[in-house]
C-alpha cells in the first residue's frame, strides 16, 4: 500500500473525532457536560484559529520567497494583518499561537498556569478580531475548581492530533478549517447527547436540519435567517448544500439570533470555523422582544424554536405588528414563532419551522383561529408529520410547517400553480433506531420527502407529482375547511394500501382467488356427498 494511502487511513476524520471525544471525556473529571463543552469547544476553536493562521503564514512566506524577497525583509511582511483578513483568516497575536501554548502546557512547573495563559489567549484573539467580539470564553480556564494537570493534558491531546495533516480518501490534503469544522460539529452533537433534554437548547439533529435544507433549497444570493439559531447548525447545513451544488459559503447572507449567551458564543465559533460570515446581532437577545434584525426580510427562514414556551412575554406584545393572523396566546409561543417568521419573509420568501404536533390541531386560546387565518391567507405550503424519538429534548412526534409567501407559478420559474392548495406528507412511520431511545431519518427518506415536495411545487421538473395513499396528498382549501382547518397529515393522506401478495395485479389476484374459492366449493360438495353416504349406511 502506498504511504499516502496508508496515512489517509490512519488519520481518517472519523477516527480523529472519536479519539478526541473519548480522550477528552476521560479528562472531564467532575464537570458536567453543560460546562465542559465550553472548555473543549473553546480549545478547538483556538486551535483552529492558530492552525488557519499558520497555514496562511506559510502561504505568504512561499509567495515572498517566489518573488525573491530577502528573508530579512519577510518578517515584517508576514505580520501584515490585511494579508490574513483578506483570506478570511483571523489574526492571532504571538501570545495566543498554539505552538506557544502547547509548549507551555508541557513544561508546566515554574511557569504561568496554563489556565491563565489560555484565558489570556482567548482575550487577545477576541480583541484583535472585531468579528469575535464577545464570542470567546472569558475567565473560564483559570477559574476555581479547574484541574491544571488535566487541562494541560487536554491541550497536549489536541496538539498531538495534528489537524493540519489530514488527507481525503483520494490522498488530497484537507484544510485545517475542514477538519476542525467536522470535529466541532461532532463534539456539539456528542455534548447534546450527553446533556439529554438540555442539549436540545443548542443542537438540532443533523438529519432534521438536512430535511429542512433539502426542501427549502437556499440559493446563491439569498438571505437566510434563523431567529432561534442555537449553535448555528441550520447555517452550516445550508452552506454545505450551496457548496454541493457548485456554490461557495459566502454566496448566501446569513442572519441569526440566539437568546442564550453561551449558545450564541458556540454559534459564533461554529460559523467562524466553517468560514461562514454571519450576522448574529451585536449580542445574544430575545427575538420576540429585542429583534436584532428589525428591517430584515429573508428569502429563506429555517428554525427549530423551543416548543410550547409559556413564559415568552406575550402579554407585553398584544399590539405587535407581527401578529397579522391573530394575537398568539400568552401561554404558548408556537404561533408567535410562526408569525414572527412569516413577518420576516420577503415577498417570495419561504420558511421551514419545526414545532410540536399540537400546533396542527389545537384550538385553545385562539390558536385555531390563527391557524385558520394562515390557511385562508394562503401562507401554508406543506405540512409534514415526523416520527417520535427524533429529539433528545422530547420523545413525542413533531411536525414541520413549510410556509410560502407566493405559491403562484412565479413567471419565468414556471412553477406549479399551488394557490389555495397544501401538500400533506405523513412521515410518522419513517426513521430508523440508532440506539435504544433515539431515531433518525435516513438520507433515502429525506430524499423521498424532499423530492415529493419539489415534484409538487414544480421546482423539480423531472418528476411528476402524484398522491400516494398513506404518504402524501395535495389538498385544496375547500377540503381543509371541511376538516375545520386541522392540519394533521393523517386526516388527509388516507391509509396505505396493504401489499401482501408481492405486487400481484388486482385483476389477476381476483381471478386467482375466485378459482380457489370454486375449488373449495367442489371439495365441500364432495365431502358432503361422502358424509351423506356414510350416514345412509348407519340408518340401514
């Protein structure tokens, strides 16, 4: 086996992630996952900034060498900040560069505590880069109760893994950004699993995010918004979708908002690692009460807001202009979220929102009237019922509302005319168990759902839409009125036809069964005649 291929196998990204998680978890000690994730993810981000800086520095040095600039003159040019910022690389002051920190973590005794050095490094990197203002952990590593020895071991572990030396399966070199982006996402997911219900506050399962992105299909040049963005997973998946279809990360404009301070910081770091320029507001804030993007009208809105919030301050927003379809109940924010996102849509914008199943049928506190107004206003495009056990934060089934401001053919786009129509998809029987308690949608299932939607909408002209009993149905406004504006897909899609005969055509099946029935009649007649004959002998 060639050396390059052998190295690729030995340093596969999946192995790297697994090694890091298992080793780092052993170092956790007495901290719980909610606190420890900021330790690990902060260090991963610091390692990323330093690795990306070193990569760019090596490129500049090579360029200077090729231009014949003397070595003595290169030092000053290597410290030109614009040479880094222009390539999307954060400036890392000398005191915060990873090689220095790793060496100090090794030497230990007689030196400044590693926790103090790390806190100092976070501060100087944040001060040197305006985009990271408020995003990096502050005073975390030198706090009370932090085990210096274990912290030094964690730094040494991350240092040894060699994020800059990864190869793809074909032997090509991977950038530090790509590798660390994968590691960061992996650790976010693992921490969410470790935290259980609390993990849902900052992490939406990747397969659910992928479903939203595959249906909404963000396009280059569009504005993408998430008012409850958590750690930024929606944006990362949208960026991956754009790149898969030949675009680049900066081809979309990203806007987000997050209420929790620590989660807002995770999102800032996550997006920075993935090279996504995002406007997450000047600070963490409540989208209902401190809208950081008051004038934004987005082309795509994707969100998994917290379900059924009762203390969202709705009583202070009774006259809010966002409530175009009705005032949401003060005891439940679900229809507040839906209307906030509808308000943020551009004239041809579209949205995908994950909500509790109750939102499809509830009538309490005026929710039924709001749902009716949204349907009558032709805002609802598609309703999807999902299976249970997709989220650690709740085991109940959930649904996805897809909204669209314009369901007409939209001129040159030649879409299907879906005015006063809604697509219902029942996916409750989909998903596979990945462990004893959790389920996830497979890529094949996600494709089935998204292709059904795009066939219905006409965005994929290679497929003709057709209703499928038990799975999907195109429903008119008149029929929804008959069901009193309940939007549960099970009400409309019917029951799937049972296939117990291996796909035998119906006419052939009827003929076969009829023939078998007549044979049974003949057998019965012969049996009756034999019984009568025997009874006659008894009477004689």
